[in-house]
């Protein structure tokens, strides 16, 4: 009597259950994405094979089981696959660079909205670019825009440059401090977007993927309220933007009131509005540079 061969569906279901037991936030997505990586395909193809109950060969099972074990050890999914999906792009990521989050897609979208309709000469800067996610998404969706980015970490800068070159998007990526960068563009910028470090000092992230694997320089905002770095970046943005230019800044969900309040109190910004992310949590402040 022949023994039924295991299916891809069964392997993914077992992984999903193990991830759920471990408290991993997106067990279904992670199980499918790891299967796609092991098979050299994409998530939609994996789901198709699951519906068809395609058999799982030994090579796939060996590779997949190893990936599942590493994910159960809370190695970030994106470090295992080497890729992160962001709006319409797939970015290369790994140790040394902050993994872009789904909530930051909203921040990128608000920057794109702010720059849309300003014509082919619109200038957009991404301060604290990390992997290049926001800058590259802006250029991808607004190909006529002039888009520039800056990153302090040489490791993250390398990831951003590699992503730009692989995607073939014309974004200038500089290595430097966001609080002093782009001296050649002061007063000439239409939109500044930033996802700066904003976690309050001493507020250690609960998720091991963040706490143990994201670079600390990309996490902590330099003060007990986490706003020292964001406000320093905003001050630089005020110098870079033309009057009427727009700042788009991501923040912690606990800063949905404090960041807008601090921007208003500076006397530089008008029309300060906060926006929620896809889960309904405060996430991104948009402000206009006053005259």
C-alpha cells in the first residue's frame, strides 16, 4: 500500500499553526511567503498549488522546514527571504537595515498625494531613507518627480543604493545626516517625507523581530518622548521646504497628539493634520511650511 505524499497545502497549514502558537503576528502570510521563497515563486502561485493540493517533494520540505524553524526563532521573515514588499515594489533587505512596515505605505502614499499635480519639476526629499522604500515608491509612482534621499547608516545606505540600482529608478541617494543634509536645496523643495527613529528611549520593543534585529539607530528617537530626532528632522525640513511646501512625517501611535502639537508650537508649520494607518492607529503627520 502506497503512503500518500505530503502536499504543499499540508506543509503550509502546519507552519501556519506553529506560527500562530508562537504568537507571530501574521502566521498565514509568513507561512505562504516562506513557501514561495522555498519554491522560487510568488504567494499567488503557492495559493494556487495549495488549492490543487500539489505534492511537496523532499527538497522543498527540507528547505521549508529549515525556514520555518528559523522563523519560529523569531528571525524576521524578510531576513529569511531577503525581500520586503512595499506598495508596488519588492525591496531587498537584510541585517543592517530597517525592514519597511505596511504602515509606512500610508506615509509614502501621503507624500505621493502631496507631490501629485505639482508638475514635472516637483522636488521630493526622503530624510532617513533606510532601505530607500519611500523614495523609491515615490519615484515609481511619480516618474517625472525629482526624488532624492539621505541615510546616516553606511549599511542602510548600501541597501538603498542596491535597491535603486536593481529597480532602475532614478533616485539620488546620499550618505549623511538628515538634520544637516541637502545644503544645496535649501528653500527649493516641494515635499519632505520622513520615517525617522521615533521610539522613546527606554521603551524597548516587545517584538523580538524589532528588538533584536532592526538597527537601533533606526529605532530610538533620542529622548524620553521619542521626539528629539523627529523634531530635529522637522526643523531641517523647514529650512529645505519652500513656503507652502509639505512635510509628511511618520511617528509612533503614541505620538499622534504630541508630534502635531510640537509642530504647531514651533510657529513654522500650518495646516497640521494627523492621519491614521490601515489599522486605524495614529501614524503620520502632514504639515505645510508657513510663509
